[in-house]
C-alpha cells in the first residue's frame, strides 16, 4: 500500500492555538504547493514512497511549509518526531536527544530530528550531528531560509539532500484561506463568514507567498468582520493588515507596468519619479528582493562603466535589505535608485555583450588560435600550442600586437565606449592601446 494513504495525524490542535497552527496540514493530500517536489514522480515524493531514510535540508522562504512537511514525513514513515529550534535550543539539549535516539534505534525505532533555522548553529555545532547521521541513529531534517551552500557545514551538507521550497503562488494562498473559512473544526467555519474574493486576494497578496502570514491576517480580519455582519470586505482586509491597499497585482499588468516605470525613470535621470515608483511597489507589498535584483540590473544595463561603482552600491543596498528587512531596508533601495538616476549613463557594455551573443549564434564555433592555447605537455608544444604567444608584461607599453580573436572574426569591435562619466577615460585608453599596436606594426 502506498505511504500516501496512511491515516491523518490523530492529535487535534487546541482551538486556543493560532489559526495558522490549527490549519497546519496533517497529510500530503491537504498539503498545498511544492509540486516540483511532491508531484507524481517528483524527487521528494519518490523518496517518501520508497521510505528513503536519508537526511535532508529544506531551504525556502518563511511560511512555505518546511515544518509541516517534516511532520508529515515523520507520520508517513512511522518515525518519532522531535522538533528543535536553533534559536531556542543549544547543541547540548540536542546531543541528549541523540543519545536517546541511539538507544531507540537499537530497539528498532526510528527518530526524525527536525531542527528549525539550522543555519543558526555554527559550523562546529553542526559537526555534532555528523556521527549520528552517518550511523543512521537519527534522520536529520533541517529547515533554513538561508542558502545551505554558505550556511551549512560542507561535511553535513554532503550527507543530506537539499530540497528547495518555493513561495506559494497567490492562488494557492487564496485556496488556503478559503479552506480555513470553510473548516468548522480547525478553522473559522463556525463563524459562517462571507468573504469577498477581493478581500481574500488582498490578504494573499500581502503575504508574499507566506501561508502563515496570510492565515494570521485572516484571523484578525475575521474578528473585524464579526462586528460587520459577518461579511469580510476588502476594506476590512486592508484594516486587518493595517495598511492602505494600493492597486497592484504582483503577477499581473500593474507589476510589469510599475517596474517598467521605475526602470525608465532611472534611465531618464529622473530621481523623483524613480523614488515614486519604488515607493509604489514596496508599499503595495512587492517582494523587496525582487526590486533589489531589478535595481542591480539597472546598474549594469544603463549605468555600466560610466560609473562602475554603481554596481557595488546596488549590491550593498541588496545586502542591506536582506540584513535589515522592511521597512528599514527600503531606504537602502531608495538611496540606490536616486544614485542610479543621477549617475552618468552608458549601455555600451550591454550593447557589446548583446552583439557578442548574436555573433556566437550566427557564426560557427571558431577554434582558439594556436598562440593563445595552453601547452602543458610536450605533444602540445610540438603541435605549436602557445607558439609566438607574447606575454604583455614583457613588451613595451604592456600591449602586444597580437590577435586574440579567431581569424574569421579578426578586427571585430563589440565594445564602443561612450563619452559619459568614467567611460570617457576608457575610450581614451582604447585609443591609446590602438596607437601602441599601430606603432608596433609600423616598426615590425
């Protein structure tokens, strides 16, 4: 029989618990989202069906179901489930549990140790898991919002499978809210609320794919609706969120129109308009890291080498947003877009690279000229690899009159610097390089 047909988890959650906790799915049939992992034939579903005992790391934004999924796996695999938070628990407590798990394993019992925010343990603390994971004493499931490549000990990471969870699409968050409104046992069904679709979409939109946030907001909105004829309207939803609702669809026309307006305002050197459109996006609930990525794109596409420091400034703004969160991090993005708007503009690198890609697409893959090839072996040297190569540091002017493009593309010019900002100096340098090469050709 398939593991996916086991009975639901029996324990009912107290009605005094928050709505998000009460509505936590107890079976995979209830679990919404992550179909790239749990759909038929997908990797995590296959691992669960095969009762694969491997340890794993769940990496994804808050509210995407990492804890819930771990609990469901424990139930489906008939394992004891022990939950720790790296914020509240130390490695000492977890070691005590692992010793008990070792005793249980000797009696044939299985233990899943779930560690939320596992990235908060330092590298040395994470090492404590290794012997128990290697022996199979425990099945470790770690949850993190941070990139495991940087935050999880390499030795531990190599013994775990990493599964990336994604923010829930807005329609799935709406479905969760509708389920909570209809469920008379765990949800709000006993209140018999009537909710306008726009109200649920408002709550879902502000959640940024975080199911927990959406359900918490719904609980507040339901309390407000109790004093308004059990009718949940968009206005009440906005009041529950304690923010004014702006006309904005994060996946529709408004999303693309406003980011386009922001980008074009920066390109046209209009800092006031750039700030306005930035504020519109952030106040409407747009993912600030999406905005940060687009701001970085503006730095490389429209500013380029005219003000090369713009890229570092924008990357710093992204890091500040990641570190501070909202609303404090909003100011870092505001600083970045004002600088971009006022900076000198150049799309020369963007245009040059686009030309290179087009060239690669329409021409054969030309071989590397022999004089540019590395020659680590005798055979390669006998085949003239590296012959006539000129080491630029050993020649006058540090520029050799040496062809570096394939013969068929010799003389191509992709990068054409502008006279804007610092790129004007690069244009002068290019002229100087060409003059040095020309002088060497005349003297040869």
